[in-house]
């Protein structure tokens, strides 16, 4: 599935829809160049669970945990990882074994150590907006994509998501 997002407001709204479709668990790989909107999408996902605080990329901490009322969400940024084995030293095995939602930026840096993604989202700059290409990696990921497809008309009317393919 491909989604065209015209601006930051639309980008965050799509993240909220994604968060609802994920139902608080799963492993989501967020890919794209610097500035493509991986953290902006994460902000939208967190808003789906009621989080209203600032969301920053955990580039230096590698993992930012969000302990919400009914959800545990981990935002990982592996950009600075020099070796996938470093995930072991930061408690990656515990984080990824948890029945939580894990949003992982730069997953290629953890290749060979990370478990497979339920959903892979590749973000790219497209004019003034962004393009998100979603690829399911599991049965659960397929159900998330299906749930988002059912929300397509609502997203177009309410938030200006300009194209679902």
C-alpha cells in the first residue's frame, strides 16, 4: 500500500490511524533518508494512545520508552549503531520480546539481530509532502494494512491524505 501525505498535519494524522490499526503491539520498521518523517510518523502513532508530549528521535539514547496507561511503546533509532550486537547491551532482547509496540528507525543497522518486522514503512520526500510505502511482513502486518485500507475514505475526507494506492 502506498500513501501520499501532503503535509505534517496529514503525516501525523496518518500516524494516528496507523497506531489505532496496530492495537498497541507489533514491530514496525521505519525506513527513509534523514528528514523523511520517521519521527513525525512516530509522533502520530503515540498520539493514537493519548500521548501529547514532545517526541524526539532517540538518536543518542537509541531507545525511548513510552509507558502509557494501557500501552508500552518503544521508539528505537539505530542510526548510530556500529554493530547489531550493541542491541544486546542496551536491553534490545527484552524490549523486542515484550508484547509492546516497537517502532524501529534505521532497522538495517540491526540486520541479522533484529527479528522480522510485522510492517515495514518506507518514507520518502514527495514534493512538499511525503510518500509512505507499507509492506506487511507477517499475518498481523497484513491485518494492519487491511485496517488502514478500510479507513482510506475517512482519512481522505478528514485529513487530506491525497492518495492511497
